[in-house]
């Protein structure tokens, strides 16, 4: 669990906004919600029934950052859900309570930019929904390129094209419409920043296109909230307490530690923020994060338990 | 831009050898007063669209125009004194360039601009510490804290408790 105080919230509305996406409105129960910055997310804790696992997933806040009467998140039902999105879709109804972390932001707009180009894939539209009110208020130049499959995703696409008019380009793959990313990127002026949120393949594609064209890497921003991917099971030993835990193939190391009531600070649960860094005493690590530098990964002395795993059968952490 | 830690002061710029950005479609080379040998050989080795120009004033209006005309895929190379290259870099960032689009060659001289925290005057041509402020006349300790906004090093009154006891004069590098 995070070391920061959690906020308890009540689900005030649930809306099916696309075949595979549900939107949840959250209202504070005993405190006031704080305003947040565009691109912020919260980690939602889903406490299941007794003997059921607790899930924690990060979701972008998609409501207007100035509106502190409620937060809204959108959850895509993942075909290979490890539990979180399934829980949100099937177990959560209006009136239910959830715990959320205070908003944290690892994907804020670069306000020095002369122009903002947003690439959204499917439910990856959510962080940009919190960008739009502020981009419009600041009269910033921007364009949104929204790629989806209307048989699964595509939430808000009609409203967006209506309100944003020519600043919004929709690409529905189920209707054969594709975004030519290279063409979009090629014609942008000096000072343009690019933002990508969506499946890994979209992030990779935008980054590779930028690199090939000679667009500075620091002008490309992306949000990876894919969550921990499964891997081989392994055993982790905690050297200070002597505790040994088995990490199942579909659980992350962080989740396993949390399951044993070991508190590790964390914000993103996706290998980006760096909060959950742990010292490694023994064992090879399969690094999967984008936080540690190459030399740090090579050293084998630190790891990010939210996404990274043991490369072998055993790992000893200095905690 | 090279801003690695040096001598424990994070803000003191460190300069590593400059190479051409192989991905860039356009290269702009700007030198102060005269093109250095290092810059000339980089320019000669550059096979794509390129321009080279010499200025004495980092805020020259033609220079600002050419910075604004750099494409998103361009790279800027700078040679000259430290205050000059950082001032041009600052204009370039205003024009929309990212730090990783700006490559600076090691300054041609070790002369510093010194910002006085008492009178806010910038004293030029500083090579040793303490140094007399051209604004208020105080003896300033020359620190390694480099302010990118002013392209100058931070200075404060040396041994303010006892001005009759000045620290020994030392060269700054």
C-alpha cells in the first residue's frame, strides 16, 4: 500500500461508453477531492471478498481538472485481465466504495510547447480528456488523433469530433480507417510536442517514427499503463526479516509483497515513477521498467518490483 | 545540452566532444566572432542541408530569425564563449528547440560572466576569485553555480563578516 493517505470514494455513476469500456464517477465520502493537473492518474484499490485477492490498478483521471466535485475514470475490460478490469466491470455498481490514491502525474503537458499533437489508442483517450479543457482555456494549438475499434472501444469519439471539430481526427479501424503516423509527424512545426497513450504497439510506433525522422526524443511523451505482464514464478526472500514468498506467474513482485502486508511506496505501478525501487541482495533480475538507467540495470543492485521479475528461480531483496 | 555534474556543482556545465546528429535533416552552425576549427570540420563533414553563420551579438535579430526557421528535425551547433553560447541556446529554447537539439562546443575561453547577488550587475571577463563587481565594487566570491537564465556564475561578497580579511586570489576554470 502506498505510504500516502488513501481517499475513500463512492461510485456515483457507471456508464457503458463503448462496448468494452465503462466509465465510473467517483465522489469523496468524508473528504473533499483535490483539483489535479492534466494527465494525472489515481491508483484504485479493489478489495475483493475474503480470501479474494486485492487488485490495484492505475487509471487516468478523465474529468475536468478544475472540477473537484467528482473524479471520473474509464476502464477497458481486458481480454487477458489479471482481475482488476474484470472486477471493475462485473463487481462494481453505483453506491459501492473504493479506495483511491491521491492524484499523481507522470504525464503532464509540456506547457513550453508551441503545439501539442496527441495520439490516443482506444482507452488511451482518457488522459487527453483532462488535457482538453486546459488546452482550450489556454488557447494552445493542438490536434488529437484518436485511433480505436468501434466494436470494442471508441468512447467519446462523437462528442470529441463535434466539440473539437477539425482539431480532432478519428480513425476507426473497424471501418478501415488508419492513421498515417509518419505523415502526421512530418508536417509539424518547430516546438511541437507529441503525446501518446494507448497500446504498447502505438507507443513504439510513434517513438520509432520520431527517431527515424530526427525529431528530438525529449519532444515525445508517452504513458505506459499496461501494468505488470506475467512471467515465470519465482521465490523471493527478504533478507532483513527472513520472510520467503512465492511470486505466482500472473502476480507482480509488488503485488506479492503487498499481499504479505509489506508496504512499498508506489505511484504508477508501471515501471515509470521510480517510487517502489528495491535493493537486490542476490539473484538475477529481468528488468522491465523504463525508470532505471542502463548502468543501474547492469549493476543488478536495484529493481522495480511493480513490473520487473527474477530472471531465475530465486531473488533476495534487501528489505 | 551537457549538464553533467562536475566538481560536485550540478549547475556547472560540462562539455563533451560534439558530434553531428546523424538523424537530423538540417544543421545550423553558429559561432561567435569566428568559426572554430572544430566547428569548421563538423560543418565540412556534414552531408545534408546545412548553414553556418558568425555573429558577435547573441541577440542579433537575423540570428533570432534563423533560429525560428530551424525545422523540428534540425540540430543547432554553438561555438564561442560560454555566455554567448548559453544566451543563443536560451533564445533557441524560446523558439521551440529542445535541449537535445542543441549541441555546444567547449567554450573558447575560460572567462566568465559574474552575476552579483547584491546589485544584480553582470561583470564580464572574470578569470579569478574574488573579483571586483563592476556594479557595486564589492569583492565577490566567484562560485561554480551557473545560472542558465543569465548565462553567468553566481557571485556574493567574499568573507562578508570581515572584509579586511580577503581569501587568497585563485584562478577559476
